[in-house]
């Protein structure tokens, strides 16, 4: 086995894999953000709170309805997605014509309210949620022990990301969506209900956040600030990928997960900042982001 | 970004206005500052404000003609935020004593301000033993526990039972560094060896990368020099990655009962930890917990909460004896001169370097089957007597001791 800067290849493979796992959360969350920004022009700061709501919904389903992980992965995104639709109908729909700042302030305020409310009732230490029995245990890959659940996270989120990309970029429904963001008036003239489509898109983006929350619940504790810890990184991912670019969000999500993972080996103290350093460099060289269409 | 607003909770305890003694601005003002919204808010947070209020009530301040006010604030675990709060409190709001202050980086900043302004600083939440070492001041008392005591309790017990090679997972700020330093010293002194360490950003979320590095070190013991949600996630993810099944053991160098509650006994069972106080240790503690829990969302008091109660009680006794709350140095000198005695910590003393002396306890987390009720989590493994629990006075390097 070869060595690189004193790190054995064994350790290196392990760290790359870990980076990929963390990257799947970044990808899933930034995908939702990119969809929402691309279609609605809203910078959805509530995304972290909605991710947290997904995890809490999974916890409540188990506690009060006895429904385990597999139910939660379907039900929680639906429930949280519906709350997203309510938020869109009540508040967001009035803001599309205004400056980005208004949407940002509103969604940021909502995030604070959601997180504060949950903290008030459930404290900050979090609540336990265990890995579903079918995915417990793990595989010894030789260079590392890979828990089955983490392998599932990578595969499943990759599938969700690619499906979403396919639907938006390669299907008729997706083309309506993209057309509606370019020129809503014209698309309406063809008899398509644009406001409803936008509402459902927001609901879908929020459901993606909730899905990520359910997937995170067995790994991290279910806690009110779990989203706040992640959301800034996810925003950086979206900025690096290019605001509104679906493929950009997916690729940078996984890519930055890996870069962050490697930083944790070579210079662990900087692992929180490395993504922002990359963001600064990308903004200097390509202000529209790596995959962004420059305006 | 999550907490732009610092929370200021104001709780006026009681005032009869018929002051016999002369207190500055007519009242004694206690400022409880800690993390009220983040990773440390369950183990300190509003519970510490509550504990201070209970101390004032039990002391009978009102009946004695002492008007006591309690204010609370959130320092968000940031030294700059904490420093600003304390400056405003002292200069504008005329706060006389700062209490609790977990997060050692914040506590070390506050330590300097309180000395400059000649007020009183009673530390319950922070851990860094530097507060009674090189950074000791005549205005500060370190009440509940410190990194030296934790290392001495947990570290020694583990090395003695065969855990002689260590790898540290350390929170990258003053507290983590101090805990790592003090534990490494204990490990080496008892014949063990430190194989490596990794410092993770604070607060962290995913520890799997660091845990893999710990695993690769082949150390028998992975020492967690972090706290709160960081410790919870480290332990949870270590079990996920099969680290304990692989023969390595975790040492949670600082863990609180709220962490055990969040982990659940299934994951936490068998952990060994050192604490200064446990609610189920005796009748007085149980009675306190019974009164405390319903007022704090059912959360049972941690040793930090109990320490706040004990420290505030002793402070009020000293102020009562001096009949003044004006001169911080004089109050702390009085607190050092008077022996401590309260229902939660029993009899004790405050040393010249500001270290409060009492026994520490080594606990083991119960198996799920052994726990009879919610919050019934610990069994007592050993009591570390008061004269062995803390760093010897001469070893700390506190300038106050030499003079």
C-alpha cells in the first residue's frame, strides 16, 4: 500500500468514502435550494429548519404512531412538503415581484421561529433515533468498516438527485417548469396554471429537505439546531455550484463533501472553513458559480 | 446565523425595599450568562437561571432585607458576545456578580473583565483549569469542576483498569485543549501512552472522519475531549462505525446527565464519567431535583445547575456578612475565609487560588435493564475524596498563591 503525506492509502480511501457520505447530504439539501431558487427566485433560508422538521416528523411518527423509518421516509416529506405549500400560499406568493431580500428575510425569520419553538419544547441536546433494523451492522471493506446505513444514504440520495435532475431537465413537465420561470405570462397564455406549478415546486423543494432530515435522523441526533449547523455550508455549496443550477448543486454537493473529508485528515482545524475558502475563490474567478449561467 | 438576538430574561425575585445594609444601587444584581440556545443550553441555559433563583429563595434574601435581582443572557458560545454582555451588565445595568459561563473561551475573557472592574465571577459551567492556574484572579472562584478533576477522575480510573494507550478527539478551543492537556498528563503519569490526537472544529456535526483516524491509531482508548452535542454525536457515531465492537473503548471525559438522556441508555451504557454532583445521590439532591425538573421542561439538574445554586448561596452569605456588595475582591476574600455549607454540596472550602474544594464522583452509566425510572442513569463506582479531587495548590502556577 502506498502512502501520501504520511497517510496510508487505507485511511485515505476511508476518508474519501466518508466525504462522499457527507456530500450526499449537501447534495440533497442544495438540490432543494437550487430547485426553489431556480423556479421561484426565492432564497429559502427556512431550508435548514425544514430539514429539522423532517427529522422531528420521523421521530414523532415513531413515538406516537409506531411508524418506523420506512414509513417516515415517505410520510415525513409529504407532511413537511404540505406545510411548505401552506407557507408558500400564505406568505411567499406575495414576494415574487419584490427584491430577493424580502424573501430572504421572511424565510430567515420563519427558520428562527421554527427552531426556537422546537428548542423551547425539546431542549438542545436532541432526541435519539435509531438505525432501522434492516440496515444495522456494516461491511468490512478491508480499508474501513462501512455501516450499511451510510451506504444506503449514498445510494439513495444519488438516486433521488439524478431523478430530480432528469425530471426537470429532460421531461415535458420539467420543460413547462423551466419555461414558466423564463416567461410566466407566455406560459400562462398556453393554458398552464403557473401559480399552482410554482406552489407545488416549492412543496417539492421543501419535501427534499425533509427527506434529507429523515435520512440524517439515525446518524445525528434529532435536535432543533441540526439544520442551522448545516445550512450555511449548503448555501456555500449552492453558490459554488451556481445559483439555480440543478446539476451544479448535485456535483458540487458531492465534490465538496469529498474535499471537506480530505481536509479533516490533512488539516482538521480548517475543515469548517475550507468550503468558504473555495467559495471565495470561485466567486473571484467565476462569479456565476461553476455551473451557473451568467446573467 | 442561528442566533442573532441575545436573549435577556429578567427575573426580579423579590424586593421589600427596607434594606438594612447599604447595597450598591439598592440591590444585589446577579447576572447568569451561558449558552441559552445552542449546544450547551440543556446542561446550563435557563436551568442555571432557575437554580440561582432557587438559591435566592432558599437563602431567604427577602426576609433578611436583601433585595436580589437575577438577570440572564445568552453568550452564544462566543467570547466577543460574552464580553459585550458582561461590560454592559457591569457598566450600565450595575450587575454585581457574574455566574455560570460555560465555554472556557468565553469564561477566560469574562475572567479578565471582572478583575478589571472589581466585581465577582463564580464559574460553574466552564471547565478549563487555567481559571485557577495561570489565569487565576482575586475576583474569580471556580466552583463545580475543572479539566484537571475530570482527567484525574476518569483518566486515572481507565488507565488503572488497563486502558493505557490513548487517542484524543478534541474540541478545537480553550476547553478542549485544557482537557486534552490535563488528561494526557494523567495518562502519562500513570504509565500510559498518548498515540495521537485530532482537533475538530467547535461545534461539529459529523465525527466519522475523526473517528476513523482514531480507529487507525489502534489506541485502546479514544478520549473525547469535547462536550454537549459534540460528545453525543461522537459516541453515537462511534457505535455506528463499530469502534467499540472492534475492541476500542470511548472515554467521555466530560459528559452530563443531559447527554446520557439524549443518547439513550442503549447507546450510553457502560460509559464512565466524573461528575461533582448527581441528583439521585442523597435525599437533599432528590428533593432539589423534584422541585427543579418541573420548572425546566422535566430536565433533571446537572452538576452545573447544582453548582450555580451552591455558589450563589455562598456568595449571598458573604455579602450578608460584609453588609456590602460593592468591593468584588473583598467579597471573594470573605468567601475564601468562610467555610462553604449548603444542602447540595455539603461542607467545603474555597482555596486561595479560587478553587472550590469538594469530593468528586466516578459514575458508570447503567444498562437499560438496571434503570428503574426516567433519569435513573448512574451507578456510583468511586468517590474521590475532596483532598484528592482537585489539582494540588502548588501545581497550578496561580500567581495569587506565591504572594
